[in-house]
């Protein structure tokens, strides 16, 4: 490894220890009465699934030298762990707290959304690792592009709707289910938008702008569904099937069609 790769690896390790270990500690340090097994399993899934997704993508579709060199495979896996550690902290700043909402308050709606948010973030990072490129800085740039797009879309959704409070305050199961799928599906679309062999900065930006449109469409759909599914007298919570499962399936369908339309990277 080069000098800059060794330095960045040390930075990743510090982030994993400083932020990532804190997430795992929150599962172990809350007593069983405050956090029963179901809440702990949801927290483990939120932390474990993104790492599994990252490792799978690295093993199947990353650059040739990453797939064939254990040292580089470990490097980018640790980078993915640091990425998730940092952005799980950012999600917490935006109101989605693994410890508060899932482990302590045992909110199923929040648990689903946090799993979706973490999975979407991991998909953004994993997509940036697909294909060949000149170095870690390409992965960092592409992952930053896709991840920041996901956060911008989330902020715009919360500015246009009350989705955040419906999930964390009201515990609305329908909103929790469809927003969880929304974040995961949008992350997959955005990850695909930065996937492929590196050609140039201009080519990457041009490709991303074209391929990220379905993610914008997904959030536009959620704004419409959110406004249509407002609680009514006699129905304080929207139907989990009509306003949860059905829109979630539609979001997955949009993501699947967009991936098929994008074709191989």
C-alpha cells in the first residue's frame, strides 16, 4: 500500500473505533428490561446488513485488484465500516437514533426506517466500489456524491412533509414501512448511478445526473403518498397495507425498472 492509503486506513480505523463501536455498545449496555431481544435484533440488523452488503459487492464486482488482493479487500471493507460509522452518526443528528428510537423506545416504525436508511447509505458506498478506477479517492468521490444526494433528498422530504415526526413521534407503521423501503431503494438507485469503471470526472457527473432521476422520482412519489395518507377522524393511523405495503412495492418496482434501464455498468 502507498503512504496515502496507509494514512487513510488509519483514519478509517479511528472512525470505526470512535463512532462505529459506540453503535454496537448501545446494544450491549442497555439492560434487557429496557431493550428486549426484538429491539436488540433490529439494532443488530441495522448495523450488520450494511456491512454484509458492502462485503458482498466488494467480493463480486469491485476492481480487479480489490477482489484478488486480501489487503485491498480489507482496506475497502474498513473504509465501508468507517463510512457507515460516520453517516449513522449523521442520521442520528437528523433524528434517526438507533439507541433512542430502536433500543430504548422499541419503536418498530423507527427500526424499519433506520434499517432502510443504513442499507441505502451502504448501497451508495457499495455502488462506488463497482468497477475499476485509479485509487481510493475515486471511491471516496463517487460514494460522497451518491450519499450526499440521499441525504439531500431526505432533507427535502422532511421539509415538504411531516414524515420524520410521523415515524419517530407517532410511530406510524405504514409510514415507517414505506419510508424504509424508499431509503433502501433510493440508495440502490444512487449507488448504481456511480457504479462502473472510472473514465473522467465529467463522465461520472454526467452519468450520475442521468441515472439519479429515478431516485428523485421515488421521493416525489413519497411526498404525494404522504399527503394522501394523512390521518382522518376514525382512522388515526393509515392502513399498513394500503399506505405501507402497496407504496413500498411500487418503490421497489421503480428501482428495479431503473436498474434494468441503466443496464450493465
